[in-house]
C-alpha cells in the first residue's frame, strides 16, 4: 500500500477539501485526486470520499478505513524513529567492561546520562569494524591491527600500560618494577589469546620484540580461574592492563608490578564511521578526546602497526 496515498487520504479527511489537502502536503490538487483514485483501486475499488457542494466527506468505507490509515502512518513514524540517529540509542562495542575502554564508556554515561546507550561485546576487531562499517554499531574501542575500510575513521585514545601479575611466591613478586629485559625466561601465561585476533597480534609482536615466552595454552576458564592459578603457581605470571579492574580474595596476595625500559602499552583506538551523524557519537568523541591525559614516565613500546593510527587526546588514563 502506497503510504503517500494513505497520507493524502488522511489529509483530505482532516481538511475536508482536496485543495486544502494539496496545500497541506505541498502538492497539486491533481496529484491529490490521482493518489486518492490509486488508493481506492488498491482497496478493491471502494469509494473513500463523496463530494458535496462545498467539501468532500468520508463514505461508510472511508470511515471504516480511516482509523487504520492513521495507525499505518503512526507505524511508519515509529519505524523511521527507530533508526533515526537523534532518537535511537548509541550502540557501542567494548570487548570487556572491566578494561580501560569499558571504564571510559562508564564515565561517559555518568557525564551524559541523557544519552541512551546500547552496549555490545563483540569478539574481535574484524567483527567489530565490520559492524561499524555496516552501521550495526556506532563505535568500537579496539587495537587497530588491520587496514580500515574506506569511510571508517579511528583515533588512538587510550595507551594502557601493561603490568605483570604474579603470585606471592614468584621470583619477581617483591619487585617495585620490572624491566622488560628481565622477563626473558619467565613463563607468561595468557590462555585468553586466540589466534587471528587483534590481541593475539599485539602479544605476538611483544614476544618477538623482547624475546618473551608467552604461553597461550588453554583452556580459558575465565579471569577468576586465571587469578587462582597465578596465586598458587610460583612459576607463572600474566599480563594485565593498568586500567583493568580486578578483584580477588585477600589470601591470593597477588602482585601488580609495573613494567619499565620500555613500558609496553596496549593501544586502544576509538573507531567510527565518518558519515555517522548520531549526536551521541559526537558527544562520545568530544568526551573521550577532551578528557585530561596522564603522562606515562619513560619510553613506551607498541607494535609498529599501532603507531600508524593518529593519536587522540587521552593516554594512560
């Protein structure tokens, strides 16, 4: 059914004249007549209006049809509003709500509670970037290890320093900081590494740069099990982001030790479609880029592919 014709019929019913309906819709009176005739044919040849000396009136069929016509136009308006940037929730992908980007989004929500958010957690950067490209999501926070499609923009917004996480019996547990060169020969256990992901690309580059032994052997039973294993194993350690929120029983006595000379940072970038007009996205970008940065002491390291992404205003927060 032609909704323009339905809209025209409603306008005629409300104004009582074809001429007034034409003025209301900014079309000609002839176009009004053609639309009404077409609609009547679509409805099986019924007559919706009858002419009087001064106006047009709804027939019995027109009276029966008119409530449904208005419902059709209301449904059309709701359908359009569901995807209109100014009225739908801002869809943001964060891989983990407990790491730095997740905390950035939480801070954004506290600052802008009036902006509705729809938080999703997609698996890898390729899937997330494809979602941005298709319009399924408005933005994602990811390390950019692959070329971006045309029309996709990115800015590095959070360089999160890595820390060494050990149990109390580990050889390095008492250190105030650990130089990267001193990690050679130690087993770094990271069962969450999945081949082909952006974090796998990052840790492969890190291991190659510093001669590290990063063990991805699983299975991966999640963070809680990893913490328990690290607490009980004197020969195991793992990497965590400085901004990652972790909680464990006090008897684990786990140690988070800064890494130095240089400090490896995980490069989180905000990625969005350059033609996305959602006002919430503009507010998110402004919030992230305007937030104060925190300088990281000493030299930094990140993979060469991360350095190609332009830097936003936020680092090590």
